[in-house]
């Protein structure tokens, strides 16, 4: 899911700066989780608490949609071959 964002960041310094600003609270939270930082970042904690389930849902939907497309394609090809 990150590939298009990374590609855009490679050609846009302003997008890279925006992503850095948005990611900084999450980085501080991860530093706290790993024992590197003494204090947690509440925004980063919230981002993780909401982001992990959201990413899981997106991944499941992507997987199921891809499977549905493949089944439809295989059914169409098989149906046409039997005609």
C-alpha cells in the first residue's frame, strides 16, 4: 500500500516533508514502545490504535476483492472455453 506514496515522495520534496510531519508522532510512540524514549506520544499512540485495525481491514478487503476478480475471470474463461 505504501508503494505509490513512496514513489510520489521521491519526486516531491513537499510531500516528503508533509509525510515526515505526520509520521513524527508515530515514530515517537514507537520509540517509547521499544524503550528508547521515556515518554509516550499520545497522538502517535492514537495513530497506532486506529491505524493497525484500519490497515488490517484494507488488506482483507484488497485480498477478497482480488480473489473475487480472479474467480470471475477464471469462470468467464472456463465458460467461454466450454462453448
